[in-house]
C-alpha cells in the first residue's frame, strides 16, 4: 500500500508519528499545541487508515515537546499489561 503522509513536522509542541516499531518513530502524521488535540488527530488518522486497510500491528505514537511519549494508539500486542487486574 502506498501512503502519502505530510512532510516534516512544523514547530508544534506535541506531535504524532506512525511508528516503525514501539521504539522507533516513522513518518510524521500531525501535531498541535496541546496533547488533547494531537491525540484526537492521531485517533482520527488511525481510524481513517484502518477503514482503508486494516492492519492490527499499525501503531501511532504521540510525543510532547520534550520528545516523551504521552500516548499510543493501536497495536495492543506491542504493549502487554505489566500487572494483572484484581477481579
């Protein structure tokens, strides 16, 4: 599948990237000046992409101004639970 993604990120505080793997950023998807808006952009992109071509391993990462990951959307298998939930 050929994808056309936006060019390099502008100077925004929070940015979303398609992830090559859980530790490596891929192409820039979009961004905004606050976390909530960028997560909405990332979720909208994820939903549109999954409707076009379902890929259970597709992962998007949202990073703040200090390049710290603040959210991940998709690929639940890449992020197993680290503790069991009490029932």
